[in-house]
């Protein structure tokens, strides 16, 4: 499972990089492969959930604190468009403490997500609770790339 320490230490980027290597070195669908199964298990630990903006707002309003920053994985893809993430609660505090995010009001957190309506929203569990809301860039997002390779990891609230 991804932890707050993974985010603050940068280990999360190492984990994402390793997964991206799988996509770069393996051809075709990964859904029935051993390596695909292992990768899917790791992705499922984050329980990524595709959100609408109103759903993201509920997460923000239900949080104790929020912070914003350029999305974590952008450093792996500096040519990707800039989008931002919102961190909540303990992850927000830790990311600010490490100088990787800035505290913001809940209103500013919502406005941050509103700036990028062309990109999907995904909330991920970190240390066991939903604490990262990301405006993803699907062409380089680990979740969306996994989906394209047959690894169903993204859930939607309307799924049974």
C-alpha cells in the first residue's frame, strides 16, 4: 500500500517508475500475465476511484485540512501538461512539512481542481484512506496506462 512516507520520501516515484518500465518493456495486453497480475495487485492497494467534480468536492469538504501541489508523478514526465493534486488530512500535513505542497483553504482546493476540467479526477488511498485527489494526465498516468493494457484498476462510484 502507498504510504504517507512513500510520498514524502519520494519512494512513490520509484514505484511508479518501476511500473512504467513494465509498460515500456512488455508488449500487448497484460491482463493475463504474471507480471500484469503483480502490478494490478499493487495498483489495487490504492483503490483508485474516478470522481466527478462534485464527488471530489465532498472529499475536500469532509477533510480536516487540504494542500495543493503539482501532481506527484509530473517529475517523471516533465513534458506533460501541468495539473495539480489536492492532498487531504495527514498527507496534506506531511507534504507541506516536507516542502512539497502548500496548505490551502477548502475553497482553494476546489478551485485548483476546477482549473483543469479537461483531465479526469482520481482519488487514491494513501496509508489506508483517500488522501490524494489528482487531475490526471491519462497519457502518462499509471492507472490509465494500466487500464489500456488490460489491467482494470480504476473504479467508478456507479459500478456495482
